[in-house]
C-alpha cells in the first residue's frame, strides 16, 4: 500500500533551533492580592511544617544518649 504524503513538509520545524512565530502571545495576567496572599500562606505553612517536623524529629534521631531505664519483663522465668 502507498502511504499518503503530507502536502506541507514539517521537517523544518524539527531542524530549526527554535521555532519563531510572528504572532505574539497575550501578556500574562498579574496575580491579584488575594492570590499572592494565598500563595504566601501556603509557602509559610510548608516552611512551618518542615521546621516543626525537624524540631520534633531531631530528639528521636539522637543516638548519643544512653537509655535512662531498662526494660524488665513481668513474666518470671522461675515458677
């Protein structure tokens, strides 16, 4: 079977370093005050969560302390 060929070759797009267009994109919308406040609150919440988990997790990761109590079993080996 014969393959149908494209009427317009698109190989020039792949060979070009960068696609250049004469159509300019519309300008980006500026973020409103409420959007900026929401983004900053989300960022502060994430930073506070990381800092809190670090502060609460560091004592659990500390291996330099000797255990202050030893575990004793309530079951006695002799009856």
